[in-house]
C-alpha cells in the first residue's frame, strides 16, 4: 500500500469516526477483499469467511469512534477479523463436538434397542413350538423358499405358508406384549 492510500484511509477513518456512513462504506469497499481473504485462510471455508467479515464489519462500525490512531486502522481491522475467525472456528468445533456426542448417544441407544429387540426375539422364538421355530429358521436364517421348505419338511407348500403365517403372528403377539410392559 502506498503513502497516498494510507493517508486516504486515515482521512476515511476520521470521517467515519465523525459519523460519515459514506466514509465507512468507502473503507469497507477498500478493505473488504483483503479482510475476506484473511478470514478465508483462517476458516478454510468461503461461506464462513463471508459470515466472519460481516461480523467483523459490525464490530468495526460500532467501535471505530474509539480507535485512537487512524493510522492503526489496517492492523486493527485485521485483528478484529482474526478474532471473529477464531470465534467462528470455536463455534464450529463446539458444534462438531455436540454433533459427535449426540451421534454417539444415538448410536448407543440404537445398539441398546437392537440388543433388547434381539433378546426379546430370542425369548419369543424360545416360546414357540419346535416346528414353528424350525420353519422360521429355514425361511429367515437359511433363506429357503416355500417350495424348498415344503420339500425339506415333506409337507404341502400351503401348510408351509400357513405355519409361517401363524408362527409370525405368534412372534408379533409376543413382541407387542413385550413392548407394552
């Protein structure tokens, strides 16, 4: 930055300190890209950099009247941008930690539900008559079709379908009663 630009910035700062919105707008126009690049480098996120810059300009506009040395504006604006970038990074980290903790709790709860359901299913299966357990096992654990089960058990396919239906109903009733407990 050359000497004329520095002097122009100092004059704009003084005018902004006196309440000139036009001067503040010119400062924003002159420094926006440089401060955005800094925010982008710090956050490594283009959209976040825009959010950071918006927050930084709000701080600048509110506190510019308190800036004692107008020549210090560039360093001061960069410092505010760095602070706002750090704030954004901390918020993102907190959000990630909260998301991870929530996901972990959700997974633990899902595992507990699955374990409970598995235990309930094992208990329900244990309560079924042996031929119902066998037919369900052949169908769902071993993956045999109705025709194959009929051949294995030497019973008509209609009987296989009927037994599967009643066995599933028995499981469903048992599991619904467990849920009501």
